[in-house]
C-alpha cells in the first residue's frame, strides 16, 4: 500500500517542488481595495497620470478628479466658516460675561477700559491662524470680519453703562496687535492680486 510520498524524478524536481507550490499561491487575485491600501502616494499619482494620458480613460479620470476637488473645496470652506462662527460666538460670550461682572473697587457697574483688551486678547491668535489659511477657503476675509467685530467690542462699548475707568490708551497694545493682523491680511490680498495679474 502506497504511503502517498511524492517521488521526484531527479534532484532538480525535488528542489523545485516547494518553489512551484509557492508560485502558485501568489497567483491568487488581490482585491483592488487591498492594492490601493498599500500603494504609496507617489505610486497612486503615477498610476493616475498614466490613466490621464490614456485617450479613453483620461476624460473619465479627469472628471472624477475635478469632482473630488470641488467637493473638497466646499468641505474646507464649510469647516473654515464654522471656525469663524465659533470665534465670533466665543468673543461675544467673553464680552457678555465681562459686562455681567463689572465691579471695580467694590463698586458695581464700573469697569476698567483695559479689561476689554484683556478679555478679548485670547481671540487674537486663533484669528491670526485663520487669516493664514488659503484664500480659496475664505479664511482671510472671515478673519477680517471677526477681528473687526472684536475690535469694536474692545472700544468703549457702552456709554454710561457700565461706567468706564481709564481711556482708550489702556487698550493701545490690543489695538496695535489687531491692526498688525488686519494689515497682514491686506498685504496678502494685494500680493495674491499681483501674482494673479502676472499669471
């Protein structure tokens, strides 16, 4: 009775047996999703360029890319708008909290002018970061709008109620920092316009 042991006709067959089995195991189809998951960005870009150059596939791939770009742009614009809205709400909340707790030297209804700049200053860095985003996402213009509103809040906001102690000189450093951001936004817009004119 045979034991089922494979006999090789020669030494070469014996050595090649495992290799043949290994080769056959790698022939199994790999799913497209698995391939994409393991592709590097450069490999993917290279494959897309090849498809774009194809007269048949090219127009379809181009349409898909443009559709994806438009959707990504809209999503980023919505995200940036949401950030600007949050900044505006946070600034309004800070201002309302300050107005509801106006006490100077134990006298209610009194407020130092410098308290406004101190209260609003934490908003400057997020606004600056927003102003540095790509103009296509409306970041600079949104940062401008939010900053103008906050700067107005930091001016003597209400005449007579609360009563203010100090002058606008006490807010100078805040307004100078806000002005630097505004000037930076204008400068960037002018430079972008100049670059577009050259193109």
